[in-house]
């Protein structure tokens, strides 16, 4: 799928032209477009010879050159993101705009259709011919392992040219069978319905239709031997899991709120807040490993169990007795929740990187940027059967945030200043916004004992038995031992356990006993 490409610019949004950048960007874009037209006659004949030899087709050849507006839009987004990433790491860099433009992979792009029975041979022949002509393979992405709604191979090659700072012009080739291309083109109806509907059940139905369509595409013989097999989440899959995670959080919210009311008898106010779908998608995207060949459904299912931020129940208690009331509540919370994962103490001094104070959160890819006051307790509440095969029903993550009236009143100011901090593109601007946050925080009285609040050691570092963590590990082990040819069945069968159990005949004889034991152990949990 083109997930990583489509999702990449989602956080940056639409970037406006910058006159200073355009002094370099516009001529560099003109130059790469001219180079693409100059080098195209070297590439097209190679692909024509392949499709002629293997009775294939070059689809959409009239659109082989990417238009200037699209190239500029893509480059501006990448420039802005590169600057922001540097700032997030505490650095300032001068973006080499011409060099960035020449890393564009699809100024020249092709779609090759090859019959299923000769697909693998044809792809290997094209790769061999490019290598023979000195066109080096730069990115090889084989998406045939399945597990999502896309089947095909997307490769990037390079043509040597003195016009480029790197010495080569990159071009993209997508290899499809007629069936995989038809599945891709005919899935727009379900994808559009999936994208636009606000009904979670309708969304799930359309997603299953998309996966079923991809699952019906015949897999060419030996195609998984072509490098490099992987499975990336596309925007639709991320949105699906984001919708499911939010729906679960909304369903459990009344119970979490009632538990908070019981555990905090001195509470003056208790309110709930949910992260919007777009925010959940961004968190999930940052947590997925896009470079492996493991079914994304497994990774997304595991990631959803770490998204405590989706539901935050805020409890306001009196400043007097704040620390003692909060600690008493922890004893009651332990009795009502599946697990107290960790905590973050916002009453501690604000550090430059806004990193959370707990190692568990600091190590997470999708760590929250903390600037707020209060004590945040990460919990897991008992789950429920939502009749969706690819969600985790054992528990649902959430946060209980313990505030005073004054600290809660500072939230809006702090969030606005944090937003300014995150949009800043220089370290000087960031330091100014950071100092503004410190000033806001300094204006709020700190309750006695609040900075010392921590969860008891017995609640930290996963000391509480975690059967689900073991279950997830077993599922991942079963998925790794499963033959690649049945990876595409994981999504439709509700995970690797059911898929492998159903297709046990495909498991190599020397692994069958190990896999059966793992499945049985998983069933017993």
C-alpha cells in the first residue's frame, strides 16, 4: 500500500509557499522535471520489452510524469517536517532544498501489469534488466504478504545523472497482476464508504469487504521470495483501529467515571475527555514498525492497548489534603481496575524536552508531551466483548488525571502555549514558549506533598500479573512461524491463531508441534 506516503504529510497539513524557500525549490523542481523527461527514454523501453515478452501491460503511461503542483506540494510538506523534526530533537538545521527535491521517488513513475502465472518471473526479469543497465535498486517493497487491503510490489530505482546532487534520478515502478490492479481500482467504492461513514459498524463492514477483495487476489507463485516483504498500515486501516479504540473508550467511560467518583469521595468535579480520531491515527502511525513483514493488524491491536490518552477522566480535589487523598484513592483504584500501569507527575519541574517522568512512557514511540500540572495515573479497566474479531477484549486503557481547581483552570492556557511551542520552527521561539509555560505553572499553588507523589513500587514495572502481554507475545510468535502464504488470512480470520489453526496443513512439519503448543497455551490464557 501507499500508506507511508499518504500518511506522511497528514500531520503537517497543507504547507503554504515560502518565498525564501521557493528561490531554491522552484528551479530545483524544474530541473528534476527536465531530467525525468530526458531520462525517460532509457526506462520506458525496458518496461515495454518486459510487458511484450510476458504478455503484460503498461497502465496509465500518459501519466508517467508527476505534475509540478504535486511535486511542489510534496516538497514543501517534507521541508516543513524536516525542520520540525530537527526542532523536536533540540537542533536547528538549514534544509538542503535541492538535495531534498532530488530524493523525490516519483517524478517519473510506472504501473506494470503482468499475468499472475508469469508475474514473479517478469518482475525478476525487469529488476535484472535495470541492474544490467546500471539502474540501481534503491527501495524494494513487496506487499504481497497480505493482511491488509493491498497486494503488489512498489520499487524505486535510480538512473545515474550528473544533474542530481546525489548522482541519480529516482523513479518508481509498481508491479501488479491484473487481479491485484483490479482489486485496487475497484475498492474505491468500499474505501470511500469506509472513509466517509460515521457509523463504526458500517466502517467495519466496508473494511472487511476491502480485505476480502484483496484476499481473493491470487498470489503469484514464489512472489514472497522477491525482496523485501513487508506490510504497511494504510490510512484506512489506521482510521479503522482509531475508530474502534475510540468506540471502546466511549463505551467504558461511564464505568471509569463511576469508579473515579467512588475512589475520590472528596472530588469537587469529575469530567471526561476523548482524543479525536485524527489524534488517535497520528499516535498509532507513530507506533507502527513500517519496516517489518508482520501483519499490521497484530501491531495495531497491541498499540491500541497502549493508547491510554484516548480517555482521560479528570478529577478535581481540594488543594488541602491533595496528596493524602490521592494516595488513598490509589488503594481503591487498584481494587477496581485491571492494572495500574504507571504514572506521570506534572507537579515536578518542567524540563526542556517536556518528557514524561516515567520510564515506561519515555520509552514509548508515541510518548505524550507533558506540560500540564496534575498527577496522571495510567490504568487499564476490564474490557468487554464488542463482537469485533480484531480488537482486544481483555482490558481498555485510560488515564485518571488528579487536579486542583487552580491546576485545571490553567489547562487551557498551557495547551494553547504548548500548541505554539510545537508549531515553533526555531529553538529561540521554543525557549520563549517554554518559559511562558513555566510562568503559567508558577502562578498555580502546588499542594503540599504533590511533587513527591508516585505509584507504590508494587504497582510499577508490570509487577501485576499481565496475562494479556504473554498472549500478545504468543500471537506474534505464531505469526512469525506461520507460512507467508497465509498472512493475508490473519485479518479475515480474526488474527494469526485462528488462521494458523485453520490452515495447519501449510505449517512445515518441523514446526507443527511448536505451533500447536503455542496455540494451546494461547487458548488457555
